[in-house]
């Protein structure tokens, strides 16, 4: 026996063998689902949010029809007890609980948020994910890719203060060694970086140090994991008196030479994101009580290196002015006449902070 339902311009025959013959021409999707329920005896609950029309001609089983409607009409079917709940795919949200092994949950959450998946931390290393099913599957693949044992990077640094002459000599030497005549140090632009093989760095710095054109301020070594920031600070905190209505308080402001490095590894190349700051007391501008201001200098860069390469980063300029007095003893202190026997010298000097970095992947 065969039952035929006819409504408007489409019909659905249903046979005992389980075959469904479905024909629809520009019909409302809701009407198609209702007739499909009536013809098959299945309990199909249709969300009021489902809209749109569909045209199709099918001869297949019930499960296959649902799959076709899922892909063509952007529907989502979920079984609950003996009912089939139908809602738009855009409104259906699934959830997952993911246990992380190595990668910080905060970083994972930021990564998967870009594809529209919400997350919340329910433990130190457990995330609750919520979103559309397809996006959750993509999020799981992303997590599998990045949640792995992070590789470690050791960074050897040398922070050097150079005279203007020393910086120019260093730039020329490194350009000659590396063959890169477009890099080097340029006091007009205020920043530069150039790569060179590590073996030559110590020789160049030692050569300039012997000539009095360079001074090594610090030679730290930092061990960190990829993607994590490593930081070195060296300097003083300058006290400032801050008066309020009821009291006089002392506040300290940092005058540091600092180096921040975030290493990342890609195809056995090392990507360094660096930030170098040099903040120091300046007596060119002082408060009414003679407290110096803080002069701030900062440079950021992003560099790609191979194993065994070093890089020099320059660009933080420090200018100092000094005054000196020379004169013939006793005679130079005679009023009016002493002016002929003394001399004032104003000296201005520009120095540059240059940082040499040598990263290595720890196997």
C-alpha cells in the first residue's frame, strides 16, 4: 500500500521498504519538513527560526534526505528521545571539554576566538569550548597543532655602548663581512639592524673596545621557551617627592636599560620580536627642586635568523653635553683682565646603544 500526500506543488510517496520519493519546487522548507514527518511517521520538531524555500527531486532513504537537507538548506538535525529537532545550523551550538598539556589556556582561547569559538577556563589546564559544530572541529585541529611540547631557545646577548665613530666603524666592518651593503648603522635614520655570522662578533667588539670606541654594558644569557617573553633589566629607580594635601610621599620611577625578547620557531628558523629601552635621568629638564627628568628611548624590531646567525640592533641614541673650564692659576681670577687667561669648552657627545643577539634552538 502506498500513501501519497499532495500539497501545493510537491508530493511525498512513502513505501514500506523505506524509500522516500520527494519532489518540491520553490516550496517552503518548513512545509517540506512537515510533510516528510507525516509521510514517514517520524516526529520532526521544526524551529520557528527556519525560513527560506527549496527545490529538489529525490529518491532515497530517510537518513540520506536529512543529510542532503543539512547541507543544502543549512539545517541541523539532532535526535532527542524519539524526536528529531530541526534548527538552523547558525543557531545550533555544540560544546567540548578540552584538556591542554603544554600551551597556556589564555593563548589557546585567543587563537580559537578568531574562528568564532567561545571558551572558558574551568581548571588550570582545562577549557570548555562552545560554538557551531564545524567550527568546534576546526578548533580541535588548531589545538592539536599548537598544544605540543614547546621548544626552548637560549639567547646570548651583548649590550654595547658605542661612540659615534665606533658605531660607524662597526657598521662598515659588519657590512663588509656580511656582504650586505644596504644595512649597517645610520645616525640620520636613528635605527638599523644587520645579520652576520656569530664567529665575527666577539672579534669586532674586542677590536673597538681596545680603541676606546666601545664599552660592554652587559653580557647576559637567557633561556626561554618559544612564544614566551624573556626580559633583562639593569639600572636604578629615581626617587621623586610628590606632595599631597596631608603628606609628602616619595615615588620611584625606573631609569633602566631593558631588553625584551620573544622567540618563535618556524621551519627551524628563529623569529625574534625585540624591544630595547634605555631610560636615564636627564638634567636638561629638572624640577623646581632640582630633580632630573627621565629621558626615554625605545626601539622594537622583528628579525628572522638561521641557526648560528647573530644580529645587531642599533638605534638608541644618547646625547650628553659637558662644560669645562681652563685658566692660568691666580691670573685667570683677576676681574676683567682674567678673561684673557681662561677658556670655556662646551663638549657634546653622541653615543649609541647597540645590542647583539645570538639565539640557538635547544634540542
